[in-house]
C-alpha cells in the first residue's frame, strides 16, 4: 500500500486524518498500487504527496491550483506547474515566469523548479495527483478530486487570510469550496499557451 505517513508533513496528517480513513481514499490507494505495477505513472510514488511535504499545513499562505501532473518523462515531481531542475520548463510554466517578469520585473529563472515557492508557504496543488505517461487527465474520477476538494475545504475552514489562485475552468469550479469572506480568491485563465496569450493576464479579484 502506498504510504502517506512518511510522505506528508505531520501537520497535514493531523488536518486530513479523517480523509485517510475513508473508504474512497483506501480504494484510491489500492488502485494506484496496482497501476504503478502495470503502467508508467507520474510522479514517482515517493513524490505523490510532495506538495504536502514541502509546505506544512501551518505554513500555507497561498494556494495555486493546477489540474493534473505533467505526463512526460521526468517532469512531474508532485508540485503543480513545477518541474525538477534540469528538466526543460513546459510552456505553461514559461508563461507564468514571463508574466512575473512583465508585471513585477522578476528575472526569468534558469530552471523550472518551484521548490522555493513551496518552501515559502505556496501550496502547489493539483486537483489530480497522478497521471499515466503521455495520457493527460487519465487519473480523473478515480478518487483524487474527492481528496483534493477536502484539502481545499479544510484550508478554507481552519485557516484565515489565504490567497487562492484559480487558473482555468477546472480550478474556477473549486471556488464554491472556499469561504470568500475569510480568504482572497483570484481567478484567471490557465497559463497554457492555448489561453495565456489573451486571457491569463486578465485577473478577477473577489
């Protein structure tokens, strides 16, 4: 069975303990255990919960919500939009960096790892935490969305003053899980090259 205990910060273990005991989550872990034996799945098992390891629950300040992991070899490492150092940044990540440069004058980085963001309190959360190689969205509807919805709701209920960045339609749909009277919700198009050119820079603040 895939272990959450060794791969999730203890503060998340406490906050999400009820979810780990639910039948859907146990079934999800069983499904993944079988798929990792028979398919090429990203990220590696040890990095599935990397976002919850890098950014403890009590340190979360910002939540960036992605869709599912990159599905190319070596790209996914458990942080949405991020790739490990040495891996060419995908175009969506390049667009994020370009916007930071255009808007704030931040120098374009030499790699695509967002580890430093995660270490500063930015939870880089995908709504689906695993994917089959070269098959985007292949692990939708196997239980991940139930889990990550619970993560968002838990953050909304137990914390105050977080900034939620919702990029793209899938992320926008999660707005109903967030108490906007306690938190800041910023919505924009997905930074994918299919939408970023026209609408990624058009942000709506609630």
